[in-house]
């Protein structure tokens, strides 16, 4: 389920403790992979497997609460936890158009999980926030996800867990840096396309 694996993401990094697939030296015509390429390949195999398994666990645990909530709706609910955003901000986060984001939000409003409210600093803007029911659902999801993650991480020592968290923080920082770089490159391309028209 998209959006509910936040607490489970560190589990995916335990690939360093698994035995990676080995390339077959007898295979002709196939380039031999480096140790790093083998590990990256193994990570790409394990990540979706872990996500599917963890999603299945949450679906079993929260069957009643999630029976009327789709994956996209759940992404919106988890993103709104602890904050209010505009429709444009939400669409950008989901990487969809504003019309698609509006359709998802409309269903959540009808379900009583999201509310629209005025922006106190700009009455022209409408902000989106969780309703009390939506907040309760997301809080329960978060607690359940963290508890299930804790159960899975019990096999790690404190030192291993600390190293895992440090690795995840480095990956998060790298992802943020990549997003910023992509944004700068996109802006530069837009400026380059507009320049001949001036």
C-alpha cells in the first residue's frame, strides 16, 4: 500500500546482511557484474518484495479501516498527517495533475477523511487537512506500521540498527539532493526553451 511503508523502509536496507545473487561465470555473452552492481541488483529485487509483504501485513491488520481506501487515497492521507497543503502542493507531491489530485481529494472529503479550509493568510487559497476521522485513521496506521517494523527489526542488534538508521539518513539526504538537482536542471531547460521566443 503506497504511503504506509514509511516506518518499514529501514528493513529494505538489510540487504547488506543477505547473500547477493552471484553471476554465472559459465554464461557466455553476458558481461560480468561487479560486486556493487550485484548488490544494487539484489536491492532492486528485495525492495518490491518487502513492500508487497509489508503491505499485505497492514492490510490484514487494518482490514476494516482500509476496506474503502485506495492506494492513492492513502498516499494523500499520510502526506497530510500533521500539515495542511494546497491542491497544487499535493499534486506536485503525488506527481499528478491538479485535476487528478482533486478527484482523489473529492472522494476523501465525501468519506469524511479530509476537509477543505480557508488559508488565513490568503483567502483566495483553499487548504487541505485531515479531519478528526482521517487523523485517527492515519495515526492508527502509523502506530501499526511502526509496531510491525519493530517486530521485524528485533533480529538486529542495537549497533546494527544504529548503522541501518545512519545508512537510511544518508540515502534520504542523497535523494533530497538529487531532487534539488533535477529541479534546477528542469528550470534551466525551461529557461532555454523560452529564450528563443523572446
